[in-house]
C-alpha cells in the first residue's frame, strides 16, 4: 500500500514542480554548471559535494531547482519521500515558506502519516541550522 501512496506523491511532485518552476521561478536563472563540472570543483567545496550527491544518487540537475539539492547537503536529509517531507518540515521551522513547501507538508502528512514523529522531529531541528534564507537558499 505504501508503494501506491509514494507513486501518487511522485506523480503529484512531477506535475507540480514543473508548474512551480514556470510560475514561481520565472526570474531565477538555472545554474551554469553541469553535474560533471561540479565534480571538478575543489574537493571540499559545496559544488563538489553537490556533484558527488548527484553521482551517488543517479540524479540530474533540475533547472532552477538546484537549491533544493543543496538543502539536502546542508540538512543531511535523505532523498526518499518521507525524508523529503521531513526536510520540508525542517525548512518550515527554519523560516522558509512557499506554496510548494506547504503543499508537500500537507500532502505528505496526509499520505504518509506513519512518519509524523519524524516530521515533527525535523521541524524541531530548526534551531540547529542557521536560517538558510540568510545563505541565499
């Protein structure tokens, strides 16, 4: 049953992230680096760590959504759906607020309620991180 719920969330995410980029990220430029170029950055740099993240998970950069992947590195949150939702709770607790984040929190709480304790714990972690908005994320 969880597999079906996760497939539904993936379907919703794929549809909404395209709309989110189109309507809410109009003025934002996509990064001018490829995943391969990121791997050429200095060893302990954020760019290199991001390139390694993409390689490890088999991901490619989604234009105008690169900051989301940086959030994974900074927060240490995983990439499965319950971790994605937990990261949104952490970001909310950290002061980030937008329609996409709220939708992920609401849908995630409804569709994967068995992880609610993890979500609340992530929200409470907010004090462990400097406000990400102050870093441009």
